[in-house]
């Protein structure tokens, strides 16, 4: 058991370590001090060893705010990967969810929170599900590669959002690039009192932005694990990811599984967008046009090895990097863009480990290899590439 756990952790931990070593070399080569940079990054991300007057509790709070959408968006990437699909469209699905959440929150702003809050969260999930469902249907019916279709859907979502808030129906006022705010009943409550009734580590409780979306994200991770390993649908998803031929022989509808998987994945991504609107921003802004949460979720899903616990841990790392970037720039004088370099290096290192699996999943690139003698005769079907589905 211990040996299996150690082997499983070796790849993600090695990828992170390699990224930080290379990042340190880049800092040193450009005249900076990598030790000071990483010390400030740890302070900004985890509130540890702060020497510049930062409040540790506030830094941890900021990290958690970044972590919340990364968990649900990471699930949106990990679930299709289990089915042999590459959902590169979590960003577009997140934007679709945020748009649906905002539109509902504005339209029904007078409704009380017990009614409106579930409406905006479910609306965000439906928006993300429908956005991902387009790619799922195209994949299942005509074999259109989901990498291409989801990337194109990302661009459509970005510019559609831009249209809505710049001269469009959701624009707050002429000359602005943001939407009207959602109703008070559509907003997620903070975990700490918002009336400054508590003083925590020398700061009033209202400055800590952690909201109840954290509980929703953790529940989503638990739901993802339950779906994948404790339901018949989860078994079908994993079976299709291992071999469409074997799944079809077992009576599983590959087309239906692909569509349902993408719908559920889009729902998770849409939930991430809805949580961001309901818990943090309360309206659409230009920030969402250049948002990278859905793209970061790809690295989170890969670094977390597609498991619920791994996704949560990977989201914490990436959330800490985001939160620590500004502190690193202020305290160590190192550009916060180093954070994006580290993220790219982590993703590059992980991708290098997945090259073999990726080649097997892309039609035309995978080549059959000789099987070890201890594998059963049916084992070749369990490594079959995820080609466009064909139903008998």
C-alpha cells in the first residue's frame, strides 16, 4: 500500500519540484534571488514566514478564494479524461455558467435568498452543461474531436461575454464594461461574520473573503469521487475510457456515455463560474474576458491524477501560487509573472509524463505494443485509443 502510494505521488511531486528548480534558475539568471522569491511566495500563499508585515490569516483567506473555483473546474477536466476525452473547454463552460448566473441574478433580483441562490447556482450548472454538451454531441455523432470543438467554444464564450457587458443587454451603463450586480439574495455568504463583530489576527472579520462556496466545492469533489467509483455511470465512464470496443461489447452505449460525461463536466465548470459570481464578484466584468481559471484547471486535473483528493491538493498549490504572486513582487522585487512560468513548467513536466497515454488516445498516432506475458488475451482492448464512437 505504502509503495503504491509513493509510486503514485512520485510523478506529481517530481513535476512540481522540477518546475520550482527551473523557475529558480530563471530568477537567478535574471539577477534575482530565488530564495527570497520563494520565501515571499510561501508567505503570500500560505501565510508562513512573512517578513513584510503581511497578515497570515488574510493570505490564507486569499488563497482559499482562488482554490474554490479551481476544484470544481478541475473536476470538469478530470471527469472527461476518465472517459478518454480531452475537455479543453472548461474556461468556456465556466464563462457560460457565470453568464447564466448573472442573467438570472439580475432578472430575478427581488426574490429571497432561499429561492434565488439555488436558482443562480443551478442556472450556472445548466449553462455550463449546455455549453459542453455541444462538444459532446458533435463527438458522439460525427466524431468531431473535442479538443478542437471545446477550444472554439472557449472563444465564442469569451466574445459573447464581451458583447453582453460592452454595449449589450447586461451592460451596467454606457461607457462601462461590466454588468449590473446580481440581487442580494443571489450572493453566497462569507464563512466569517461580515459585520466586524470578530477581530481575527488583528483584522476585522469582514476583510476575510472566504465564502460558503468552499463547502460547495468540497461537496463537488466528494460527489465526483462517489460518481466515479460508486455508481454504474462511473463504471461506464471508466470503461469507455479504457476501451470503447470492450465497453460496447459489455452493452454500454458509448455515444450516450460521451454526451452524459460532457454534460456533467460542463455542469461542474458552470458551477465554478456561478460560485465566482455569487461569492466574489457579484457581476460580470472585464476580468472574465481574460480569466484563466478554466485553463489552470487542466494542470490541476493532471497534477491531481484525476482523483478527488489529488484535485483538491493541486488546487491548493495553484491557488497559493496565484495569491502569492503579488506578495512576491512586493517583498522580493520579482515579477509576479514568475507564477505563470511555474504553472507552465508544471504543466509541461506533467504532459511529458502523459505523452505515451496521449498518443494512444489520439487516432492515428498510437501504435500497438507487445504485451507483457502476464497479461490476459483480452488486455489489448483495454489500451485501445479513444476513437470516434460507432454504435452497432
